[in-house]
C-alpha cells in the first residue's frame, strides 16, 4: 500500500483508507452520496483534480497486485463502475493529447517547407 501511496502522492490531494460508516455519513446529502453504495469492503478513497492520471496509476497497480480491486468512482457528475474506471485509464493523458494536436498543427507547415526546399534544389 505504501508503494501505491508513493505513486499517487504527486497526483492526488488525498488518498486514505477510510472507515465506511464514517465516510457514508460524510457523503450524506452531498453530490457524492451515490459513491457510498460502492463501500462494502475496506475502502480507499482518492481525491484528485486529474482523474485520468489517477485512474492510470490505480489500474496499473490493480493489475500487478490482485488484492487491490477497483469498485468504481465518480468523475464530475457521473458515477463510474469498474469498467468505466478501466476505460478511463486507457485514454491518452492530457499531455499526450496536447502533443498530438501540436503535431497535427505543425505537420502541414513542415511538409510545405520540405517541398519548397526540394523545389528550390531542383531549379538550381
């Protein structure tokens, strides 16, 4: 568990193993009340602003350690089941998406520059 905490530390605001009864009381009458239905066994809760990065770390850790099972989560207004969390973990990160967009935007200009350079060489 300490390994998981160390991996999550830069990504999350909080990662704690919680008492289910106390957590259910804390979630009552909030936007997160639906999450309390997922709490049936000992539960760890991660609170983060970048849910995508956290799901990647948790899914990878759950694959390597069979004792950790993901039961679900909540992102924005949507309650996620296990499959939702796993699918979310397979999406590219924000940094990867930005790199792809930058590559798409730069590629036509670099192709044009190469064609122009080749055209200039042929006339000489």
